[in-house]
C-alpha cells in the first residue's frame, strides 16, 4: 500500500485497536486476512520487526462502535479473546473489525435476520473463521441457542423500537453474569417525536428492568446525529459495603 | 497439378528497394503509392478549376448584405463576432440543461472524493493541529474531535461529587481530556509505537532533531489532508448551489403559469403546499436558505 512507509502506528486505550497517522488520521484494526478489504476500506501496511503487518481503516462515520471508541468511552469490553454476540450485523462491515479485535482466540456470533445483507455477512465469515454468521431473528434466540455458548459481551445495533427487550432475551440465554452489553440507540427508531435525550433515558430505564446496570452513555456527534451508545453490566455483583 | 507445382522450390519474391545512391529521397515509390498521389493531385486540380469557373461566370450584379457589413481590421477580414446572434429560448434551455448535467457530474465526483477522504480522516481532538483542525462543521466532519455528551453512571450523589475523570479512566490527568485515546497509565510506559524503520534507526542513533523533523512532516501532511477535505467540501457546496440556480433558471424559461412568492416564510409554506400536492414550489437557493421562490399553477395532465 502506498504511503505505508510514512505512517506512525500508535497503540490505543483498547487492546486490538490502533491509531494511524500519516496522510490520514485514522482508527484502525489489524487485518486478520491481509491483502483483502471487506467493504472497500483503506488498508495500511507497515513493517513491524521485519514482518509486514496490515491494518484496515475503521470508519467512525459508518460504524457506531468506532464512533463510540473515538468519543472516548471508558471500556467497550470487546478485547482480544472475548466472545461477542453481535445483534444486527447487517453486511458485516463493523463485525469484521470486531473480529479483528477479538482475534483468533475470540469469537463473534453475528446475528442478522435480513437475507440480503446476510449474504455479504456469510461471505465475510468465510474468510474470518472467528465469525459465526447466524441468519435469524434476534427476537427468537431459542432458534439459534445451539450455535452459541456463553458470551462476554453483547453488542446490539438492530435499530428496532424493542431493542432493549431483544437484548434482554439474548442476555438471559447467552450473557454470563457480570458480562456487558454495548447498545447503539438511534433515537428516531425508538420514538421519532420525543427528544433524543428522553429516548436515551427511557432505553437506559428499560435496560435496568432487564437486570442491567448502566455504566456509561455517549452520544455520537460529530459522526452520527441523535445516536447514543449505552454500555451496561449484566447482573452486576452487589457492591460490598 | 497445382499441388505438384507447389512442391517445387520457387524463387522468393524480392521487392525492389531504393538504391543506396538515392537514399536521401526516402522510400522507393511503388505503383500503389503513385495512384494515391495521382488521385489526390487530380482532385485538387478539379477543385481549382471549379473555383476558376465560378469566378469566371460570376454575376457582377450579385449582392449580399454581408458584403457591406464585412469589416477589416488592420487589413484582416473580421468574422462576425460570436454570440452576435441571439440564442433561441429553446436552444438556451437545452444549453442550461447541459450546464446542469455537467455540474451534477462534477458535484457527484466531488462527493465521492470527499467520502474517500473522510473515511480515513477521523477528526481526533488534536486533528489538524495547532488550530484544532479549523472548521465549525458539526456533522459534516470538518469540525475537530468528538463532541457528543459522555455520561458516566455512578452510585449516588456522593460518588458523583467525588468523581475524577483521570482517576476514573485510569489515565494521566493531561490525557483525561483526550477523548479519542486515553491511554491507561500502565500502558503509557510501554508505548510501543510502530514507526518506519529508517525513523527508528534515527531514534536509535539519538538524532532527536531528525526524528522531530520527521514527526512534524507527518503532522504537516495530515494538515494538508484536512485542508484538502475542507476545500472540497466548500467546492461541492458551491457546485450544488450553482446547479440549483441554473435549474431554477431553466424551469423559469419553461412552460407553465407561475408567480413569485416572497419571503422565507412564504417559501416554507410553498414547500409544504408542494408536499401536499397542491402545486409545485421550486426553491432557487442553496443550502436551505430560500431566496427566490416561485409557484407554478397546478396543471391538469391527460
Ligand atoms: C443499523 S443496521 C446495523 C449496522 C451495523 N451494525 C454496522 O454498524 O455496520 C441494523 C441491522 O439490524 C437488522 N435487524 C433489525 N431487526 C433485527 C432482528 N430482530 N434480528 C436480527 N437483525 C435485525 C437489520 O436487518 C439491519 O441490517
């Protein structure tokens, strides 16, 4: 890749994520499948200790998780070796970066109910063996319970009004106690008449009802408008007094 | 029989070349070259003859207005200036359509380039230092840094009062405000930055000045990228505005009874009305600031 010789790669707060500076200033992940882009994203090759390493640019204007990372969340809980349940995977653009982060030791279960993006998702998963694509409705987790073990993190971006319930259903089956969920909320999708802040507060309330303890919330400007990401812990241990 | 004839070795055909002594004359002319030359010569002769005949048979009474209108300037005959003929409205409309189409293509190309630049320019807080990247853009990606509100949920007001960002994020106090990458304190020491080999060599050699120069070069290139993005965003806006203006002119040249509405309030009302299907309001100004607004009479179409 041209320009690769003139790039500095900086480590990021979160393991598995890096920052590239050169002609670009970009959030990147290490490409699990060097030589191939998933959705036409830019790749950056550098030499580290005499070996070539390829990174892929992770565009926060397209991925809410990337936007939350740049927004400065405390923890995304998705890290090398983690098992992640990804609800609303679409064509797998963000999923591919999550797969890059968790690496060979981790697993991403990517649930998407729509067939058309599901096809792209499956094609992406052919190359990334740590991604398990599941073409099912996330509202019926029993249908795919045989495919999934317990997970550390649930990431949800289904853009549905009943997202909190969907997350709850999946958490009860698959999320281990004290595991985490990272939820992207599009205010418009839940209630297009209410103020976004009110919608976010309501969703946080719903999460609490599903045994989640909210940890943090971040709105995604300037990358998205009226979007928030909420991070919460499942069945958090009662604090020792 | 013929196959028998083929069996016998025959003398290979050799084309005659220009003799060495006449080499300065170029390639030797062959008959096919001669025919071409002769045909061309004869055609020219015929044309000269035709002109000669025309001149000989000229009517001395002949008159065209062009003969009296024609001018010379310093002895040079002047052609009629372009655009002296008014362009017919229909032709003008067609030209405007071409202009609009051209602008649409340029605008689309610009948008594509913007998307490509933006995909790899992620607007960290310190992007495009030292002026913070410039631009005020909120969602257009030209502004600097994440600007969303970050809420941390803590247990009770006491914890909220005692909240300390640096402590919460486990980072150095000066990094607490650096949203895009608050490195943890324990990672700060083991800062394994991957840099190009030749720069690492400079660092190992202790040439701090050279390393600094290299780093500032990277910053400079980054700034240039941001500047390009900003420039393209501006250019795209101008192209879109021009396209809209030309489209309005074209519509005004077209058929249909129309009347001018005034004021931004009227513009909004007209837009609403067109949404309801009452008539058509075509807004003729860029970036949502309606300046001139026209309303067309609804027309029944068969
Ligand atoms: C906003 S898109 C996700 C984009 C993706 N996370 C990304 O960042 O690239 C939401 C996706 O969720 C899917 N979806 C909606 N409801 C769903 C459900 N009940 N079960 C599974 N997928 C669902 C939609 O088909 C859509 O592709």
